C-alpha cells in the first residue's frame, strides 16, 4: 500500500522535485524487492509442506484459491508493467540521475495498466483480509495458519510440486 501511495504522490510532484526523485528511486527499489520476495515466497511455498486445508464448502474453497492466485498474478503483472513502463521511457536515466527532470509517462500505456493494477491489488487485499477476519470470527484459525512457525497444523506434509 505504501508503494501505491508513493507512486501516486510522486506523480503529482513537480518533475524537477528532489522529493519526486527520492520517491521514484524508492518506488523502483521496493518494486524490485517486492518481486524478489514474491518469487522467494512462491518457491518456499512450492517446496515446503502445506498446511491442512481449512474445512470449507467447495465453492468457498474455490473462492479462496482464486483470490490467492489472483494476488500473485496481479503482483507479477504490476512488476511487469513497471518494467515495461521504465523500458519505454527515460525512467532508468532519471533514476540514475543522468537527467534532472522526471520523464512524462502519460503517453506510455503500460503506466495506465500499472496504475489500474494497484487498485486491483488493493481490492484483492481487502477481500483477503475480510476473509481472514470472517474465518477468525468463526474460530477457523486462518490467521494463525498464515504466520510462520505459529504451530499451525501441517497434516499434509508433501510439497506443492507433488500435487501438480
């Protein structure tokens, strides 16, 4: 959420603003970091044991699975649209300090996609948090299962790759 806020704030600052350059560099750095952490999370999840599934009706289970998959798809699409936007502009030169004025990105279609994906991710996060709250209120223990080393049940110990 902080990256989205930084992106919207930096877009409204003057093109020569030093705060805009700082936010732009931070946004870019944290974007690459988020992508690396997401890949690491997927590899860890794929190779490690899976917690036993929550006892949910089949339709609810499909909804949970869909939201989880969409979060990953949107995060990767955000990263890809950010890289494409940078590649189609003078963004890399601006980040390195080779040019003092922020590039105009309004003409780059991937920027609009990048911006729209921020709102999609926020909606998916809201759905995810709402689902966790509902499960916690029902005594399902979803939050405990999400936290690392929380003692959550891992009755299914085979890695994800064997299920494929």
